[in-house]
């Protein structure tokens, strides 16, 4: 494996770890808002948390595509 590929893999792994942490926090936030916020605020929080989770999943999928970096 070339040096550049090793660096790319390390960066991809670091970003994936960060997004995994983000998804854990989103899950905990979802659980917390369900039991601690009134319905209107809960819905707004769930929308924001869902957008954050989808953005994280999209980012991980994008960085691990083979044709992303050349």
C-alpha cells in the first residue's frame, strides 16, 4: 500500500470515528428529547437530529467511495 493510500485510509477512519460519535450523540439526544421535551419542541429536535444523522451517514458513504479520491 502506498504512503498516500495509508494517509487516505487514516483520514477516512478518523472521519468515520467522528461520525460514529456523532450518531451516538444523536441517538442519546433523540432518547432524551423524547422524555424531557413537550411535543412541539420534541418534533423540532427530532427533525434537527435526523438531519444531523443523515448528513453524517452521507459523509461516511461519500468518503469511502472508491472514485472519491484520485
